[in-house]
């Protein structure tokens, strides 16, 4: 039997909380341990209930999801925090990732993708939804004041430090593939993929997979 994944849902919309509870609660290995209507309540419940994963909305009253994420990260790397966002209207996504969120979900994604994201977050992966990776990268580069003046050349120079196999893994990470998908594509075991990703983060000086994706994008475009 799979190890139980304890999930806390933080969203100010009761209908969203109910919907997520129904979707996630249908999986036998997932247990909804609590629901919060704002960031302050999410922090308090996370500290008391010790969930494995927090689904964190960004726009909430009292304390928003960014502040709540920062507060929980001051406690340490656990729990995994997956940001819930509409993306098109929420310009704080990158801020959430910089603050230590493990990834993001769009609220209109399929139920199977929500389940997969929670499982991956519980397993220690960062979540990059393939369908929005290009938009996320474009947003990051457009917002980055250093995106002009040869940043693409610097990105290429950094990536040139990688071995051929490391570069292949970096390219796969940039597409948003999971560790299991990368392993299947490159004929590697999941533990080996994890080891490569950890090595990539260290060699490239990246905090998460999003930053790896941005580097790869910049090296291609020359921005």
C-alpha cells in the first residue's frame, strides 16, 4: 500500500476547497487533513497538522499565499507547498517560487493532473506544468531587468559546464517532464534522474527546476 499523503487545502473560495477535497479525497493514498480560508489560518493549521503537501491559493484575505509561503519556509523545507493560481492574472507566481514554493497548479487543470502534482510534490519534486512552461519562462524573462545585454550568452556559458548527459536532463527538465518521464525518455532510473537533477541545481546555481528552464530558454533565444 502506498504511503499516505496528508494534504492541507488553503483557498478563500469554499467551492474550490470542496472541489479539491472531492478530487483528492477520491485517491486512497491521499488524506485531506484540513482546510484554510486564508493564509494566516493556513500557516496555523500547517504548523499544527504537519501535512505533507499544502495547496496554497495566492490571493486570500488577511494573509495572502505568498506571505504564508514565506512564513512556512522560515520553519524549514517541509511541507511541500504547491501554489494555486489563475496565472494570467496572478503576477506573483515567480515570487512564490523564489519564496520556496515547490511548484504551481492552474485551477482549471484536469483532476488527474492535480493528483499527479500532489504525488510528485510529496515525493520531493518541483511541479512544472508542461502546458504553461513556455508562458512561465516568457513571463520570467520579460520581467527580469537583466534579460537584456547578453544574458543569453551567459546562460549558454553556464550550460556549457554540463556534460552531454547533464545537458540532456536539463533540456528535459525545461519541458516540464517529471522524473519518471525523464527516466523513460533517457532510459534512466528515477533515482538516477533525481541525482542528475540535484547535480544540475548545484552546478547551475539554480534553486529549483523553474530556474533551470529559464536558463535553457535564454541559451536558445540569446536573450
